[in-house]
């Protein structure tokens, strides 16, 4: 990890619904809900602020509906935030993420960001082969020569331990763990400085989970990629993240070094969460 | 002789707030101590005096409730570990502050020599060189060579402890925290550990250590700080007994 900032998020909020003036004051952990009682809107995330440094893995932990995935989806342009600011620092340039035009957003998504979804259907194109999925992403970047692209795709699949003999097969023929590896290979294709991991191991067999986590840790050791890992799994947080944010009802309720969050949690909710771990 | 302390802990206290039980549990109260380059400060006191809590507070695994912990970084910067930014703490853990505990948490899929070499690799050392150094120190600590290539997950307590020590000592931090590093070692291996700690001291590493054995305190400590259990802990245990 170095002292270079990759991402700075300030006061990110996302409301689903028409929203009203009382939405924020009537929701959150102290109200035990993220649904505004006045207008019925869902406050999925409110006042989310954090910094991410080069080579760092930041964990975002919380139960379903806590807003952890929403935060990441806004940063990857899958959703548009209601308010807030996010600055991405890249090769001496600064990008004000929520004030970019569609073309600039596409550029960052295709070249500088990587995303691995819980559901491979979201991250992979199921109408083309595994190799084709990676080629798609490479075609959008600088590589245009067929053999170069195929060479790079083979290299990526080998690194993520996908049998390269199967690269011309369709993703639907692959197991869940294998689909996840292809997704990771695709996300890494352009060597992005920022990688989002949204519940990447949820729903996989334990042995497959372990292999995927090993792969992510290896990538982290070998590159300076900054990562945001969204998960409800304390084990994943313990393994991957140096720092952790705990969310509930759309709000950050606690943030700290991961070992401190796990051994000396401050908030009552985090204490319960940690105490209920197996 | 006037060597400057690398760490100065002033009036450190830690109280755990247990929300579920609605209780406060005082663990360390008003601790003062200093650590100097090339010297070892031993923490002594009965069980419950909060010795481990002080070490975890310095490492920031526990958030201190009050007090200051002024650390002088290699670049001369004065950092209060109690309030330092998390990124700054992570940097210090990587480069300057090490912790050897009684317990070892590792992945069942990582070999012992990898575990020991990891801090050096993270600092940027070439992998083969780091592994070479890891093997050397594992040998010095009498860990049988047949174990180097397998994961420490299934090791005995004493073997795990040696892996932990090997990793902590090899990293040569500027400040090393040791929490009962020899608790389950035989006398012969303990002697090796004493030698290695002496060697590391002579290179300038400052240490704060908890030993269960007073003989080790006598052999290794340059300063001794005695802790008392915080006032009120008896009450805590009494009241919880009443509830039960």
C-alpha cells in the first residue's frame, strides 16, 4: 500500500422513489428502517464517505439491504446517485465521477475499473464464449490484433486457472466457480487500478470460495490494484480487507482497521454481528 | 547516556463497552511506559492487569479509551498511535511495528516458509531471497525442516509459536511487541529465542514484552513496568455473578 489516493467519496446518497424533505431524518439505524414513513421512498445509502488508497482492500460489511452494494453500483455507474461526490485519481488526472458524460463514464468502466458481480449473468455476456468475453473488453481498449487479443485472453484465463482448452465454450457450460473466474479474468483484462468485488464468493461451495479468495489475494499481492470488497461474510473481510466499513440501513455506522472492527467493535450492532459469527 | 524513547505511552486506559450486556469492563487503567531503541521493556503483573490490552492498544487492534501513545517514526515524525489515521497505522504495521502473539492465524493453504517470509515480501524483498531468510530463521528456532513446506494450521502450540516468532523477528521492525512468545516452548528452544531476541535488540529494535516466566524477564528486560488490575474489575465480576 502506498500513500496515493485512488478514490475519494464524499456524502454519497441514493434514494429510490420520489423522495421528500423528511426522508433522511426519518430513516437510518436509529429508526430501524431505510423506508421513509412519509413518502415510502427507500433511502438505500446516505452520507457515505471514505478514501481508498492504491493497493488497499477496503471491506464494506453489512446485512442485505444495508446499502453496501448500492454504494459500489453508484461508483461503477450502474446506478445514478441522488447526491454526493466521488473523485477518481488516475495517472495524474482527476475524474469527478458523477459529473462525467456518458462517453467518459464508458471509458472508465471499460478501461480503468473492473467489476466482479455476485451473479455472473451481470458481469458476463452469455451469448459469447469465455474467451470472447475477455476479447470484448480488450477490443474496447488498445488491442485490436486478433492474435494479440487471443494471447492475452489465454494468459488471463491461465492466471485465473480456467482451463484454456475451454476458452471457446459458452459461459453457461461452466460451473458457478468457473464462471466467477472468467468474470475475474474479464475484470482484470485491462489491468484496472480499481476493482469492485460485490459478494464474489456468496453462494459458492466452500472449497471454491477459498480458491477464489486465494486468487484475489494473489492479484492483490502482485499488483497495486485498489479493491472494494462488498460482503456480508466476516471471513472474507478478515482475509482480504485492511480496513472495513460497517453499514446498516443505508448508513455507515462504524469504520476502522479490520482487526479492530473484529476484536474491538464499538457499535452495538457491530458487536452483535461479530458475536454471531461462526 | 540519553537515548530518546521510540514510544512513550502516557496515561493509557481501555474500557470495553459491552452494549448487549449493558456493561462497562475496565481492562487497563492509567498505564505509563516507554520503549527505547535496542532495549526491552517488560510488562509484568497478575492476570487481569491488562498487559495484553496495552500491547493491542499500541498495535491499534484495540481502540484506546484515553491516553497518548507517541511513536517516533523512522522519518522523525511524531505520531500519536491512539488517534493516528488508519492508513498511517497500516503503513507503520508494514514497515515499523511488529506484533508476535501467542496465537497464529494463517490460511490452511499457505506454507510455513511463505507465512514467515510474507512481511519481507510485502516490504518489497525478492521472493526467493525472503524464503531463504525464512528457512534460516526456522532452522535457528529448531523447527523440523519437513514442516517448512506445509501449512502451520495443524502444528502443535509450540510449533505455531515458533512460526509466529520467526515471522515477527525476521521482519526486523523498529518496535516489536511480544505477547508471551515462549509460553509453550521447551527450555532448549526458549534459549534459542532468548539469543535471537538479544541479537535483534543489538540491531536497535525496541521491544515491549509480556513473559509468563520471571526468569526470562531477568534475562532479557532492561526496564520493568508493573501493572495492577484496574479498580472496579472485581465489581464487574461480582455483579455479573449476581446476574447469573
